[in-house]
C-alpha cells in the first residue's frame, strides 16, 4: 500500500476512536447524573406565585374580551354607516370593451 493511503487510514481510525470515546464518556456522565438525582423533586414555583399568575391570566382574558367587544361594536357602526353611502353611488352597469 502507498504511504499516503496508510496515513489517511491511520488518521481516520484515530479520529473514529476519539469520537467513540467522547460519546461513551458523555453517556456515562449522563447516567451517573441520573443516579445522583433525587427521586422526588420539589417544584421551585410556590403556590403563591401560581395564584398570582392565574389572577394575571384572568385579568388579561377580561381585557381581551373588552377589546373584542369594542371591535365588534366598531365593525357594526362602520357597516351601518357604509350602507347609506352605497345607495348614492351609481350602480355598475354593463360595459362594452373594445377588442
């Protein structure tokens, strides 16, 4: 075999060994971390904080409902005002276009 091919195979083999070693050590570290983790984890969010979040979400929901009601009212007013204006506009007729 030519020396260039042997060198490429040697570099490829050592790179493969290094990558496999890194992956194996990462997997072992993750498994050790799972062993040392406590079985029951206590939530860091207190009941008081959850109650404040729920109150905030309810307040936002009420404000969104007010906004949507205002939008419906505005849309209704605009549609009622546009009908009389349309009665003054000429009705579109049939047009002959030259070809």
